[in-house]
């Protein structure tokens, strides 16, 4: 069955960076896009971006452009999300999730089917 | 950005009752680009429906969805104990945005 195992809780100071991992199993890793979504306390979910797990192409939300980097290691079936210049508002649970590609290898207009359980990132001085 | 507004915020019902949840979009998302999810505390979100009305694999038929354009509904025909959870909608026509969620709690 499709599963994602995410890395553990992180506590960071403002200005630092954090890198969260998401190890996939139960499917062919490079055949699906990997997305990152976050949820701050009391807020709705917020989509951050996605990566083509096969060729490494990325697309980021404008809200995070320049601060987020999504990468993957196809040999380890693992995706990564790095967020820089952390501030207290970045305190949230960060999820990875999967979607299909369209016929051109993009994840445009595709729903997210399987999700990880999330990683808490707390930013505090 | 397409804003999704879910109502009600909380629904207090008893097992066996029918639950009707609404998701309204600030602009049309067609009937193709709307999904519903269930989330229980500490668990991964679970896809229930995509394309507004298509049940995901292994989702019981007590879950159904309808709507098009800007107004969508998730209906749980008879609540089971495991259905008490938070439900949220996702539009994926233009980037991706989420509703704020509806909590279905036991009365």
C-alpha cells in the first residue's frame, strides 16, 4: 500500500532553515509528483509546491517562491522540502502528498491522493 | 486566488444521522477540479472524493458528492462512529487552495 514516512519534529530559531523528508513506499516513486502542503495552527491548509519525482522539475506557490526548495532522491524514494529564513508564522505541520501527472509530466489540475502524517516545525526564539 | 468557504464550521450529529457539508468557491472550479478529504487527529488526510463526485478507492458508498461551478456538497448518508472527523475541500483548477474545514462531532 502507498505510504509516506516523514521526518520528526523540528524546533528552529527565527532566521534558520529546516529540511523535512518524506520517504515513499508502495508505488513507483518517479511515476507520481510529490507535493508539499502546510497547516499553521488554526489556519487552513496551504499548498507550497510540487516536484516531478522523475525529472526533478519543480513548481512553487508564489507565496513561497524564493524561500522554499523541493528536491528528491529517486534512489531513496524520498522527497525533501527545505524552507529558509524561518519566522514564527512558519510554525506549522508540513505534509507531503502525491498526485498523478498529466500527459506532459506536469501535476497541473491533479488532485492529491495519498498523504503523509505530517511533520511539526516549530519556530521560536 | 480561488477562496473556498466551508459551512458549517461544526456539525453536531448522532451516529446513523445524515451529514451535509458545503464548500463554496469564490469562482468556478468546474465539476472536475474539486476534491474532499477526511482527517482524523494525528492521521494523514484521506481522499474521499475527486472530480466532485468520484469516490476514491475503498471509500464506502455512504460518502457521496455533488455540485458544479461554485457550489459543492459532501453527504454522509448514515454516520458511523469512525466518520466523526474534520472534512476539507480542495480545488485544483487554479493552483491549489483548501477550505477551512468542517468538524463533524458526536452529539
